[in-house]
């Protein structure tokens, strides 16, 4: 079983130290020793601040005990962990500094997390960026866990005030805060997380170890949004509430007579947004992403797109790998890297043509129904210094899509929207058409200005030129 879990919060709250402490099994020295295990770049080590998306893994045996290296202070190799673990948890460390907000938003929208752990320093109070991270997670309907760190150095009155503010914010979003101080409470809280109503709050210290076991228990007990176990068929997979709210893709299939077409909904429709591409010498073109719906096997034929002209191309899956383990079949909820090749031997796949934000789909899908430059959405402005008007060009993050879009119409009483306002807005992508469905949620941002939206319709390509 595999669970994806993201950590984000304000800068200097101890996110990276918490992940380092969890994966190594050793306590921190109070000066950030454990975070060295998760940092990827030299400037991160020097500044102590995360600037990129970093990945780590936890493994648990069938009794719920974490699998650690027998050598103190050493990490167990991921390949070995993947083979022996009964349950695997993928930890994604996201940046807390406002400077790297675009990286954090991409991690939340594009990497399909099962749970977001918002880390709050008990000695620091609730900062503005923490509130924004919470608002984005709520808007994207991702279950939340709050880790209240640094309780060993936080004055009691400050920690108490921080806890009260966190409870107040969660109550505003309709969440039921649950303070977790025992293993029994952790197990109870974990059962309520998938409902997206219960939000556990865990007091934690990376130095003394207080509360760490409760967090491990929640990670072990929490069910992934798209349940995966070896041997389960795709038809038995559970899906999240947010996925169910999206439009179901339909496929054109011939009737028994063979001369008429009818549109039907298909359970095994494949949707895999691409969050990274690679060109590996000797291997070829590699795609990485999380399978949202459906399942497929090695040698299956899929289609990838849209390119800058809105076209899709058929490809064959040559091989797959997830968490350093080769796969024969990929099912909903799994993250994997795929080696693919073009069906058309004259067409060479390369990173010049294919990019983040593209999607792998079942070959039968009529993509023209979902690919366009223009779409309508209901939006709400979380924060903007002035007003949003026609011509405003924010960056849109929807799944792995990250592209500038222009607002070309606003349906509201005053034709402008301000902080807290809601409106029906029409967007037009600046550079290329994208794959969208009704019900998809997205974040749009520009500097400190941020808003969230939900797609309500896609304008057909043939109508875009007249818009």
C-alpha cells in the first residue's frame, strides 16, 4: 500500500527537520542536523531553507512498526525499503518561504497528495503564509493534519495562543480540530482523515521525540485516497471526493451494428497528468506522474498531449518503475516513471515537444471535447491588493498545468472582483491549449495575489478564435 503525504507551512517551522527525523529514526540536535538528510542543494544546506520539491520514503511492516536501518543514523536504501515494506509512505517536502510559493503550489496541485501536513512552529505563532497554505489545501479539498512543532522551546502561553489560533482557522473552514496526544487518539483521528472533516493537531518536538510516534501511527493508519494493494483489480479502487466531483470522461464506442456511435462512461479511463519529463541516454524519453484514474500495463498503447497545437500522439509503454521497483501494471493512485516510445517511428519524442502539464490518456478518448485555450470557471479571490479586471494575467496551476492565462470576461455586478469576491470568469491560456474537465479545481496567482477556482465549462477550440 502506498500513501502520498505533503508537508508545507511557513518558513523556519521545522518541516525538513521533521521529515529528516522521521526517515532516519534519530532525534534532531536542535540546530537542524536531521534536515541535512532531505536537502537537495548546497544553498539549502547553507540557508536552512527548502527551495525545491524533495522526496523521501517511510516503510512500515505489517504490525505498523517503521522499518529503519540497523546502522544508527543511516538511511535504509529506497530499493530495499520498497521490497520489504508492507506499507509505503511517500513524503514530499515543500518550500515554506513566499519566494518559492510557485514550487509549493505545483506540489499541491500537481502531485495528487493524499494528506497535507501543515507544520506550525508553536513558538512562532500562525504566520500569513501558513494561513495561505491552509486556504489552498482546503480549496483543493485535500485532507489536513497540523503538526505543532518546537513544543520543547515554546513558552506555554505562546504555544497555547498558537493552538487557539489554529483551532479558530480550522473552525472557519468547517473542520473539526482534534488534539492528539496519545497513540489511541492517533488511531481514532486517522480513521476520520479521509472524510476531510477531522483535522488532527499533533504537538511535536524533533529534539525530545514527543509526539513523533503519534504522527507515525497516523501515517500508518491513514488510508490513501486511491487504495492500492497487490492483487486488487482496478474496479475495486476507492477514489477521493475531489475526483468524484470532476466530470467523468466519456468514450465514443461502436454499437452492436457497427455503423452507429454512442457515448458511454468507462470505468477504466486512464488519466495520468505529467509532472516531469526526462531524456535518459540509452533509455529514451521518460515521463513521471501520478495515475489519477484507470490502470494500464507494459506494452499498452496510450496517447499523450496536448502539444502547442493541441495535438495528441500515440505511444507505447516500454517499461515502468515506482519507488525503485519495476512494475508490470500501474493502478490508480500510484506515482511512477514510464519509458515510452512513439507508435510513429518517424516521430521522435523529446523534451522540446513534450512538457509538464501534458497528460497520458486512453487512446479511445475524444480529446477535442476537453482540449482548449479558453475555459470558464467560478472563482474566489483569496488575496489581492487592488482589484482584478479584464486583462489580468495570473499563473494558473491546475493539476500539473502551470501556464499564464488572461481573464477575458468577468460576470459580476461591477465587472471587477476584489478580495473575498466570487464571480464567473472566462480565462484564455496565453501559450498553448490544455486538457481540462468540468469540476477541476485550480489555483491562480500573481505575486502576492492569489485565488482559487473550479472549471465549469470548456470552450470548444473552433469557438476560441471568435472569443
